């Protein structure tokens, strides 16, 4: 098939992007990658269309090249296409480099045994160094962009295989001082330097002459994978972060070896060289460079952090958030070794003032607040990991950061978090001039509760109120002076708006027992104090089911008895019964027996009456510990509407499909050669009696159409079962593996499912005969088929060894249904139909004592290797 047109590719790419998985599962998905690689060399497509194809390979490499072999083939084809480009400016060179790199990295094909890797790596290093690769490979107008792209590709490969470019450190360092793209080279050199330091430190080795050696980027010989083999391929991410919070065992080993004076001098010179050119980089690139260098040198003996001091003079006044974040990462890495107390105070003041700017967008405002909350201090007080406000950050400095009801919810919670940390310091009021942080906190929480109590207020206000309350309890859990008014305020909120019961239930599930227990007591008192008809009865029952316990039994039972008369629908009755269940688990007996008897007689819903009767029986016959176990959480999730069925774990299990060992075995018998489709004959064997057996078959990929399930009413061990016929619908004539899944019912009534060993469809299982020609017309029919295979098909010859039975025995045993012309014992013409629409023709002529030459023709070239393997297999089986 020739190359697709631009419109055809546009339609195909649109369908793929709409649903990649659905497209790859369709008939066109299997050939998408192969067609893409082939059409990149077509002269009928414009460069713009080819760039679109390459963009697809960059976005979806895992779908196009799903395994190592496919990725290797794709990278090789892309490199061949790159080499074949004419020596004029082209928009394809950079995308081809990126696509080849992506194919190797995403497909896992990057390695010393990969031919494409051994071609790509020297090519990228040669382009990055600006070397002349000959034959006008790089036009002058494209040299600088290609150099930058090559550096980006090398950085990606170094990230996938840390240490890959360790032997090229000297070359990369020398390139940085020449004319070329500064930013890609700087980031590449910093990443390689960082990875090399880690990997060499793990084995106790030094840098040696890596920083001074100049290697030839286009030199022959295999690529050096020594450093890659030293590491395990897992290093810390390359995004700026607080190193103290994320360092691992491998990273802490950087202090294991002190470098020699010569190594330390060269390393210091390389770091200074990178830092001196950092001002030419974009803010994001500068941040990544500073983080890589800071992380690499952290704790390294002989490398003082003062190397970064000239950069701090420039960066302490920056307005770029990425650079500010990098500065804080350096502070977390080096602490007082790099930042003085004056620097720390300046940073805190800058962050505080920046966070108060009224025109800041919300994400920027939250960033500054996060930096204040996670500020890495030089000498933090308290145990490591404990949350606390910076020592230099007092109420006076944070006056403009106090939360307000007018703030956005996210900003309000972040400011509240900072206020809670200030309250934890327990500072006194300063001469009555300013309210204490604790007093301001109580007023803020009261305002939030007032907003949440509004009848027509949005639910988001209530959500913010409970989020703020939880934040206060988490930060100030050990301060009763704060928690006591919070408890009473929440109780008052429930009194005003009981429809927030769901929020209270979630809140009680999250907080610690220090707040949960007193809050449950207060809420229980609020609920039971409301006797009689209440429009919020459903909410009261929901709350009481959460907070009811052995305390205040009399008041709780009185409330339930009064509420029972108003529980006229199913929801209210179930809520009432949930409260009874909670009291049962709490050990309440006394008046609960009488209440359950009344409910068992008076409830209108039969399910509710049965439920109450069940609780009464349990209460009357089980002691406290056994009653708690019986009413504990069910091990199986309730699946039915009836609340009684949820109590019966065995009944629920009987209605669920359970995974079990396979109780049936399948074997493949001889396949039938009649009918329009090949049929696989399966022989089942049961290990135990099973019923309603359903066998489901699945073929990976798109080789076959979906297979129908096979049903068997009953299988018993020891009884011969009829063979099962499984029709196959190949989309291409190729062997396949069938994954088998069995669903059946056991003699105990349980429904089970099991995975059976896979079945294999051989190439010979797909053979079908052609319709028999009229008598005497066999030779003409075969010759017509033979001539129709070329020129589109393929032809080959194979030597087939013969056993003692000779050619006649071989044909009668394996090929007899497909013989069209027979001249025993020396010549046979065989015609095989391969579904869906292929044919395989064999001429077995001039047989000798030890073998026979076989001429093969087919109209599908993909069949040829399968046919050759099949014939050689026949010879090996003799």
C-alpha cells in the first residue's frame, strides 16, 4: 500500500488523538507506527505533515512503540530518515532527533546492546560539540538550533541512565566556554556533574580526570556504560525542592570520600564556571541549575558553600518566584554555612511583605504563604519535623497577614495556618496595644461559624468553617484554652443549623480524641434536649448515631421513645434503628429492651420491624463482648437494599462472585478443517462437579476478532465430556495465545471465577482446504492459484527432511486434506487457505530418500516465515 495523503493522515491523527486506546484497538491501530515511519520518507507529503507525524510520536511513544524491539526498530528508522535528508535547511532534523531519543527512552531500548543507541549517542554528542559530521549533514543556518536540541536530547538520556555521559564531563566543560547555546549546555553539564558525583561516591571513587579529559564525540568503539552500571538508575528528581526532606541513602553517601586537591580544584572551577554563566539563563533554568549544583555539593568535603555567595547577592532581591524558591532550597541545603542571620531576617521580611501585596494573584499569594509556613531556619527550635513558626516571625511582622472573612477560602486557610503557629508560641499582649493572636483567632472562628449558620448560606461557607476548625485542632491540640470555646461554638452551630450533621460526623472522624470526646458529649446533650416533633429529626438521629454512648442513657432513651412516634417513613426508621445499634454496642441495656419491643410491634415498615426484632434477640441472648462482635463492622460490604441481609455475611458471600483455584482443565485436540472458519477443538476435564460453566477467551492485540464464550451445563470428574468447539476468526494468519477465564457454580451454590492456563493456537490450526475442483481440473486449478500469488506475494524454497515413511507418509499425516494434485510417491501439489483471505501453495516434487525440496508461494509475505518454520518443524518431528 502506498503512502497516505495529507487529508488521510489528518483524519487518522484526529481519530487517534480523540481516543488513543480505542484507535489502537481498532483495525488501523496495529499498522499506525509502521505506516508513520514509512511515510516520513515519502516525497508526496509536505514537511508540515511530517512534522505533525513526528509530534504524534513525541506525545504517544508508549502507544506507538509498546515494547523494546518496536522502540529499537523505530529509532533505527528515524535515524536512517535523518541521514537521508538532503543537505539543505529542513524543519525535520530537530523533530527527528527528538523522536529517536524519545523512542529509545520511552521504549526502554537504551542500552549497550542497542544498535540505535550506539548510533544516536555519538551523533548527539557530535552535534552538541558543533563538530563537522561531513557530507553537509548540518547546514550552517541550523547548526545552533541543532546544537541546542542535541543538548536537550542528551539531558533526557542522562536522566534515564544516570552516569551515561560521565566520561564526557571534560568535553562538555570545554564546550561551555565556546560559542554555542549557553542554557542547554549549562543544564546538561550540571546534571552530568551531579549524577557522576553521586555514582562515584557510592563506590568510593573520585572524579579522576573526568573534568579535564577531552574525548572525541565521533570516535569509534562502543559507548562507555561503566558509570551507568555502577548506579541503579534511580536518583533524586531534578525539580527544585527542599533537599533535607527528600534525601535518600544514596544521596547521604556523598560525604563518604574526600576528593584529592586536584579533583577539588577542578570541581570548584567547574562549579564557578557554571555559576558565572547562570545569569544568561531563564529564571526557570537558573533555578534548576542552582538546585542541581547545591544538591550535588551539599556536604561534599573540600567544596565550601561560599561558592554560591556571589549569586545570593544577586538573587536575594529577585522578584522571580522560581529563583526565590531555589534560594530557599539552597538555604535548606546549607543553612548557616551560607546564610547569615541577617540574610535570614531579610528573606523573612521579603516574603512577609510580598505576601501582603494587594494585587497578587491567588497562586502567587499562596506560594509566599507556603514559603513562610515551610521556611528553613538556620537553628530551628524543637524536635525535627515539628511544625512551628520561624523565630524571627512575630505578630508585629505578620500583622498584615492575619486572615479575614473576606479572603478567598484557600488564602484564608493558609493565613489561618500561620496564625495558629503564632498562637502556639503563646505570646502575651504587648502593653494592650494589639490583640493577642489567640484573641484574633477566636473572633475569626466565631465569624466563620456565623457564616455557616446562615439558613440560605452556601454550603461552601460551612465547609470552610469545618476546615478551619480542623486546622486549629491539629495545630493547637494541647491548648485547652483554645479548644474549649471551639467546642461550645460548634455545639451552638449545630443548635442553629442541625442540617450540618454530615459535616459534624466527618469532623468527628478526623479529629483526635482530645477534642472528639468532649465534643461528642456536648452534641449528645444538644440532640436529646429536643423532645417531640422536629423538622430536623433525620439530622438529629444521624448525629445521635455517631455520638451516642453509655452516658446520659435516660435522656437518650426518652428522646428515642418520643421520636419513634414521628418516624413514619423508611429513612427515619432506619436512622432510629442505627441509634439503637450504637447503644447496643455501647453496652446500654435497661430501657433499650422495652424500646426495641415497641419498635418491633409498631414500625410500619416490615424491614424495620425485623431489624428491631433481631436487635432484641441479640440483646436478650448475648453478653456484652459477644454482642459487640456480632454488631461489629461486616467483613463483606452490604450489597442489597435490605438492612437485615447486610447482617448476614454468609448470605452476602453466596451472592458474590469469588475467586477460586481452577477446578477445570482444558486441552487442545485436533482441529477441524471443515467450514468457512478454523475451529479449535477443546477437551474439558473437571476436578470437582461444577455447573453452568462459562469459558471466556481473550487474545491480546488485534490478531483475532473477539471470541465468543463457550457454555457447558455440567461437568463431573470421571465422566467423558463432549469436545467443545471454539470458532476462530483471525484478522491475519498468525499464531496466537488465548487467555482463558472460567466462571462456574460449585455444588455448594457459590459462584466462582478462575484463570486457566493459556492455550496456544498454532499456525497449522488455521489451515483450511480450498473447494475441491471438478475431476481432472486439479492441476489447472492449482496453476491458476500459483500464478495469482505474484507479483504482490512472495516465493521461497525450503528443504524438508523425510523420515522412514517417505514423502507419502508425511503428506498423509499432515497435509492430506489440502492436496489438490497427487502423483505418489514423489510429487504433491498442496493448496491451503489461510483466513481471512490469504493462501499458501506448496510444490513437493522430486523427492529423494532423505528429503524433498518444497517450493512455496503466498500472496501474503508475512506468511512466508511462518510456513518455513512449519515445514522445518515437520522435519524435526520425524
